[in-house]
């Protein structure tokens, strides 16, 4: 067995607890409550129960499995401890471990977990990522205590990772940069059916993310029928956001035009139906209507940004080129919210559209007052210099 052998972290069936194949040889009266409400006999089994208990979305399950695989593997390989043996000091060591995992835990390529080359990390975690990792770990250990699998929970005494919160969102694209990206993808050569499908799809993706401000998975996991009208001239896109909360997003005319062109490139009728279950984001490599992954959609948009960066550099606009080279699909969400906030759209409207639980999160996209303050100070400096 190699160090990073896969661990079964599939959620247990709803019908009942884990049917454990492992007896509890030495954890009985010392570690497990007499009235435990779980049959879990191993750390991985209680982790599976925890994942099933959360009623998480598919993406959240995958993220939780990733974090708990890291933690379970660290407990076994680095700490040499089971959950029952963990101390507060151990958990604080794990927090520090996440800052800079050793080289043998890291691979820059994301191999499948069944591949011997798979590693749990692609590099050190940021404070924000460490915070999310520890939230998953602390949630698991709290569940283990509540079910009686553990008598005590040292995670209660471990402080959360402090992640700095930016007062303003700075990772966004200006309308001019977005217009350049749109012109670039529209001008792509399409001399094969596959290239034609790819151009139409990538153009639709760019327009859709720019106008809706949706998260990557929200659009990738949607169906064609999620774009609809109720007959009053208003078009909507239904998405499922964080916490499985449904949200509907306004769809402007040019997004509808991009959708119709995209559908026609795939041999579909330009108009969709409310009952259409065809995936909204399709692979361009096959004639079958197959959904692409979040990663594939992200790479498609990054390719568009790269092409637009080259176009900006060719015309001497090095600043725009540098920004586009750094851009990711999530920047389009930031861009939509920032540009609308600066255009005077009410923050409550943007909060509902973005799916933010707290309006303070939405307020971070408002740059107008900062820009006015900047200009007022510089005007004073320039005016004093002229005097």
C-alpha cells in the first residue's frame, strides 16, 4: 500500500449507519460513549457518516472528501494517530502543515486519486483555503463527538484560521477588457465542425458569465431548459447556488442571441423548451450532447483570456494584457457585480442576484466612492502644484 492509497469516503446510504466490518477491539469504554448513536468503528467510517449527514451538494461532497482525505492521510502517515488519540497540539500542527506540505505530498498535475502519481496538494494553501480545510476537519470531529464515536473533541479548543478579508474586490475585468475578449473569441477560425462548436460554446460561456455573475459550477451544472421566459418579455436563468439554494438570474438579449448561435452550431433548434434537460455547457469534441466538467469550462475561458491578452499586447496595451493573463472565470463574476455596482444598481438587487448571504460581501464590489475619493485628492494635489 502506498502512502496516498485512496480512502473510501463515499457517503453512507440513508437507510442506516455504516455496516461496519471492523470490531472495536480497544476503543470501547475508553473512547466511545456507552450510548453511542453510530456503528462506525474506524475514522474513515465516521467520516463517511459525516459526509452523508450534511445533505451537501455534489460539489460540496467532493470538496469535503478532498479535505478529509488529506486529514485522514495526515493522521495515519504523519501523526501516527487515530482520532481518539488526537490532541489540541496535533490539530494545531496540522494547521501549520497545510501552510507548507512536504514535497512528497505535492504534485503540480492533478492526477486521479486512483493514480499512483496522485498527491493531495498542488502547493501550499492560502489562509482562506486553510480556513476552509479546518472548518471541514472541525465539523467532522464535532460530529464524531456528538454521535458518541469520540468522548472528547480537542478541536473545540483550536482557533479558526484568520483569513484576511479584502475591503474591495480588485480581481475583475473592465468593460473594455471584456469587449476585447468577446471580439477575440468571435474572430476565431472555425474551419471544422468541432472548431465551430467550440467557438460558439466559448462565446456563449463568456457572455453568460459576464451578464449573470453566476459561479462556475452554477452554469456548468444547469440544463438548457433553465433559460426561459414566463411570457412577459423577461428571460431568466435558474441556477442552484451554495447550500442548494435556487436563484434566478436576469438574461439580457445578447445572451439569448449567443445561446441561439451556440445551439445551432450543435445542430439544435435555436429555441429551447422549459423541459429541455440537455446540459447547458457541452463538449465540442463529440457529436453527442455531453456535459463538460467545471475544469474543462474553466480552461476554455482561460484560453479565451489568453488569446485576448495576446491581442492586447499586439496593439501595445500591456496593462490590459497583464490583467487578462491573470484572469480566471470567477473574475467575470467579480466584473459583473463591480460594473453594475459602479453604474448605480442597488446593492440589495446585486446581493439577490449574486446569492450573497451578507450585503457587506456585495458592498466590497462598490469602487465608485473610492474612485471619486482618488480623483478628488489628485485634483487637489495637481491644483496646488499649478498654483
